[in-house]
C-alpha cells in the first residue's frame, strides 16, 4: 500500500483528536454565590493542560509527517504500529481531562498524572518503535538514501525524546505538578527555532 | 463519479468515527469514599471496548481502502451501500459505549452485547455485499484485471470475515463476555503479520 | 480561488457533521425497574431520525460534489452561500436531536418537527440558490459546456427537490410524524437506482 | 517542509472546530410548566453566537487559505505560529458557549464576553503576525512575486482586521451585547461582495 492514504488518514485522525481537546473545557454553570472569574480561575489546570496537549499533538503531527514522508511503501508492521500510535494520540483528550480534573484533588492526583504521563510515554515509545523499524530494520522501505550515521542520529534523537515522558510518569507519585511542568517544558522547548530541525 | 472523492469522504467519516470513540471514556467524578484507582478499575470494560473498536475500525479502514483502490468508477449501488456501510461504522461509538456500560450490569447485558455484535455484523455484511457487487456482478467497474480464481478467493475471504461477528452476536445471550472476547480476538488476529496480506 | 480547496473543506465539514449525528444516540442510564429493551425501544425516534439524517446528509454530499465538480472557479457569492449551506448542514445534529427528543412529547412536538423540517428546507433552498447562481446567472464559472435545455432541467430538478421539505415543515403542526415520514421518504427515494442519475 | 500538508492539516482542524460549534446548541429538557418555544427563545444567544462564530471561522479559513497559497516553503516560525493560530481557533466552541451562556446573566457577563472577544483578538493577532513574518521579514518564502506596495497593502489590511476585535474586547465591560454586535457586524461585513477581494 502506498503511503499517501496512510498519511492522510493519520492526519485526519490527529486533526480530530487535537480539536476534541476543546471539549475538556467546560462552561461553568451559573450558580448563586459563585463568580465566573473564580470558577474559571479554579479551572486553570484545564486551560494549561489544553495548551500543553495541543502543542504536544502538534509536534507529534509534524514529526509523524517527517517520518512518513521518508517512507516509500508501508509494510504490515508500519500499518499496525501506526494504528496503535493513533490510538494513543486519540486517548489524549481523555487523559488530559483526567489529569486536569484531579490535579488539585486530595486523592487520585498521582494516579491521574501518571496516566497522563503514561499516555505520552506510550505515544513516544510507539513513535520510536516505528522509527527503529524503518531506519534500522527495514531501510529498503525508505524513499531517501541515508548514511548509517544519519540514521543513527535520528534514532538516538527519537529514543531520547521518550526520556522526559518517562520522567514525567515516574515523578507523578512525587507531585502531579511535576508531571505537568515536565510535559509543559517539552512543549515549550519545541517552540525554540532550532528544536525541530532535522528531527 | 470518480472514486477519488468517494474514498476521501469515506476516509474523513471513518477518521472522525474512530476518534469519537474516546468520548466513551469518562473522567470519574470526584466523590467522597471513592478512589480513582477503584473508579478507573471499575471502568475497565470501557477501556477494553475502546481498544477493540479502535483496532476494528482501523482494520475496516485498511480493507475499505484496498477495495476502493480496485475500483475505476462507482455506480449508484456502490455509492448507496457505501453510505450505509459508513452509517454502520459511525454507530460504533454508541454501540461500543452501550456494551461497555452494561457489561457488568445485572440486566440488559445480553441485549447490549448483542447490539454491539450486531453492529459489527451489519458492517461486515455491508462490506461483503459491496465486495460481491464489485467482484461478482460488475467486474467492469474495476481498474485491475483479475482471474475468476482470484476474485473467488477474495469473496470467500470477505464472506468468512463475517462469521466471527455472527458468532459474537449469537452468543451474546450466553454471555456478553463471549461477545467481547470474540470481537477482541478478531482485532488481535489482524495484528499478526500474515493476516492482511491480499485481503 | 480554485475549487479544489473549497470542495475539500466542504467535504471535511460534511464528514464531521454526518459523524456527530451519533452523539444524538444516548446510552440509557442503569435504572432500577427499567429494562434496557424498554429504554432503547422508547428511544426509537432517535434511531429513525439518525438514519434519515445520515442518508440525507449523504445525498447532499453527493449532490454537492456533482455541483462543485462542474465549477471552474468560485466567485464571492459561491463562497459565501456555500458557507451558509455548510452552516445549515452542521445544524442537523442539533435539529435531529430536537425532533427525536420531542416527537413523543405532549407539548413542543410540532415546533421541534417544524425546526427539523425548516433546517432541511433551509439547506435545500441554499443548495438551489447556488445551483441557480452557477447555471442561470454565471455559466462562465463552469468547466463544462451545457445547453440551455440541460441547465433548465437541472434547475427544475434542484428547485423541485425543495418541495418535500416545504411540505414536511408546513405539515409539522398537523403531526410531527408526518414530518418524519416525508423526510424519511425522500431519503428512501434516493436509494432507488435511477434517483441520482444526472442530478 | 512543503506547504501542502501544512494546509491540509490546518483545513482538517478548522473543519472539525467549525463543526463542533453545533455542540453548543442544547436540546431543552422536557420540563413541566415550560414551553419549547419559550426555552428555545431563551437560548437565542446560543443561536446568534453560533452564526457569528461559524461565519467568522469560515472567513478565517478563506484568508488562511489565501495566505498559505502564497507560501512556497514554511519555516519553523510559520509552523509554530500556525499551530498557535489553530489552538486559538479550536478554542472558539468553548469561548462561544461561554459568552452565549452568560450573556443574559446578572454576573460574569462582561468577563465571558471579554474572553470571547479576546479569543478572536488572539486569533487575529496571530494571523497578522504570520502575515508580517511572511510578507515583511521572509519574502523569500513566497511562491509569488509582489511589489513592496502590494505587500504593504496586505499588511495594513491584515493589521486593521484586528481593530474590531480589539474594540469588541475592550467594550465588553460596558456591555456584552456590544461585543456580540461588533463581532456580528464583522461577520456580516464579509458577506458583502467586495469585502474579501484580494484579502
């Protein structure tokens, strides 16, 4: 199967998933004795988590696009792992809402942050696995020629991109704010001009 | 009408439907005397059903793509049955949630599982009907030449793909867990390398 | 502006709108003294309305595709009226749910059915208006040559397609079931082989 | 990275966001002592806000399309600011519902309208920033030749498009109806034939 439709289907799924994040933002109900400013202020984790997840999915999309554009044909492994990767991306509106809703709670906050970090870790791992399959195991699937040094550099970069999500998940029991801070820092890092060059 | 837009419209609908599955996953409300771990654990049918339906729709998409790519032009029958097929796929976020929500209930669990199995059966039947129309009744619609033996092989394969969904629906009154197990096994089967070759 | 992106944007919006119809189907809550069969049976207007609206949007998509494929370039009027047409299509998940939810109610049922019929009437009218603009007022926008007789035939057909929706809206005060029956009959009519030829 | 996928991903996100606006329209629950006409009448801000936001997003889409079609290649800045622009567009189903729900409330109405105006202001500012980057700072990214006078004219137009949203936000504390009126006037203005020429 050619990679054109694989890419456009993946793009479609990612575009819907990134947009469904807005459903996590809830209009506060009109209640006596509450101010809208107070209610929206109380929802700040939802807004921050929306921003972090939105930028994160945007980065995944860009990297996914670069990865697929190097492919000439896709084998069964690429199709299946790509489907699992999409499944992990589509989970984000749920895991984002879970972390945001429990961030300030007195119980469950570590688990919620761990699930959020874990879903990003799963996504990064599946992405890295795809990269490894294409670059290290089946380079004949590629449409471009690459030296072993170039491929190694991409693989190291891809694998090291998983590290912050491993940290964000592992540190969730210490504090869910750490999880949010680390994943937010990764998103902010990609705003820097040099960050995505050649990724 | 050329098949390009038929395919891109179908791809769009399937991409949205597969992503809406995440709306079945609900963030447990903060409640006194409940733990998040307990609440998420209690929701396990939702997570399993999400995975099964996600992979199933992914497989349908791949097979749909292969089927349409063999078409040169689409007649009225193809358009209409394809629309019904999309309608059955779009039902899945509802039937998936229905089965998951009632799986552990003391009543309605057989009906809910039967509706889920039935929606997959409907999808498989419409898919098979399209295959039959194109390969057996109107081969002149195709863009590729096929021997009668090749066509027969695809038709048998396509028709036999309906069998597990027939079983999953028929066995729902025995136990809804059987329905979930059979549909899950079909999804897992397609993860095997040889499973989609030439389907 | 070329018509390629106009069409792909319209396709995207229509694909999302047709899929959001599934959100009108609600999993009945687990309640003591209720059976799932009874609850789903009580929801039958939702299922019927889902089917009618799904097929109706599918027909609109096909006709929209045929209309745009005849265009070489789009002027400002085409862009703006097409945007209003999309707005009327995107309303359908709301108006469909409104009619279905009030169909069996003792009050508001006529208004709800009138709103549903009215939204389809609006859609048909905007579609007809676009057709009239392209075929009668600005034939130089077209990519194909047509005789006046051909254009007249398409215009008459397009305008007459509005009639059943006018009836469905006008008869809503008599009975909302009439609205559902007429709109359902239009959808069923398009299932006939000869119905969409040359529309 | 070529601009084709950037545009199709942006189109996908905008198509989903514009369609999710319909989720702001809620079917009134069946309640004793309430009429559907009264309940829907009470919801008029939701319908007006739906129309204003729908047309506004439609205009953004058209302008976005014109902007991207002038690009030959996209640099890191274009990718990142485009992602933030999409994030502001995807916020609209939330900020639209917020303004509509609080328009007739006795408290919070100014803040809600300010947030709505502010989200449109953010969108306009990011759009203007992208225009400035492409036309003034990196004209070598463009696929078309433009005289300095042409570029200046587009920049002035793009920057002045932000002014009404600045007003709509600044006047929210005076009255939320002013915010709605100004943003509605902008949408209505673009319905005029001459409005989008060469934008």
